[in-house]
C-alpha cells in the first residue's frame, strides 16, 4: 500500500516539524496530548497507525489543524478535492464516516469535513483547544448534536455553531442517513500575525 506509506511518512514529517516549531520534547508533547512517548517515537519514524482521536489531540496540543499534520506541500493556488479521493479518518461500525476534505491556509485555518452518520450511530469528540468553533450544516437527514450534555436536533437545511472546547457528540437521528458538512475554525497560534 504505497499511498498509506506515503501518508504515514508525511504525517511523521509534519508532527516532528510542528513539535520542533513549538519547542516541545517528545516527553512534553506526550504529556500534554496524552499520548505515550513510545507512540510518538513510532509516529515520528512513520510507524504505527494513530487513530482519529490521537490526531486531534496532537493537532490541538501543537496548535495546528489535523490536516496540517496530514497534508503534503500545497500544489497551486486552487485546490479541488473529490470526496472519493480522501480516505475516511473515522468509520463507524454501521457505515458512518468522517472525511477531512481540506484546510484553508493562513493564521486561523478552517477545516472542511464531510460526514455521513447512520441512524443511531454516534461519534463522541474530545474537547478541542479554547477558541475552536465548529459548525455543522446538515444537507440530508437529521442528527442530534450534543454539546456539554445538552441535545440539539439539527435537520436538513439547518446549521448549528458551537464552541468546540466542550465535550460534544454527533449522532445520526431518524431513519435515514444524515449527511453534513462540518467546519472547524482554529484560532491563530499564539504569536502569529492576525
């Protein structure tokens, strides 16, 4: 699987570069992100298979987007990405999935995600760093968004926004598959120009 190996090498390079820029040792990054030093050493050697939650914790701790850890160098001024060209970063047992389509550049990047939630399948997300704002725009079906223990029904044609630093869960609702576009607005890293 050469594509998977190339993706893992890119991830290894990007994590090491972001850790170096942040001035963090492997021990300190591991402590802050709640990831073992052994897993980080393996990751920086392009070994292992980190899960989605680990990538989120590393990105939050390093003050970068998840896609900044996954993407190679930009290839031009306009980037067009097809959903079938992007591997899911999360897949549920019933067929749900989340694909990180792209991340905008600049000091306050925005991640664009495509999600499919099957009825009654859910994804509990770890709280993000302070200042992260998420939006979910349901394009088909229904979902239940739970933020800090409170449920919010969101239907096709509706968009919800919330602070991502609280515990939150996405769950398919009703009897049809829910399709949604999520954006994750990441605050500028400390010391970056606004």
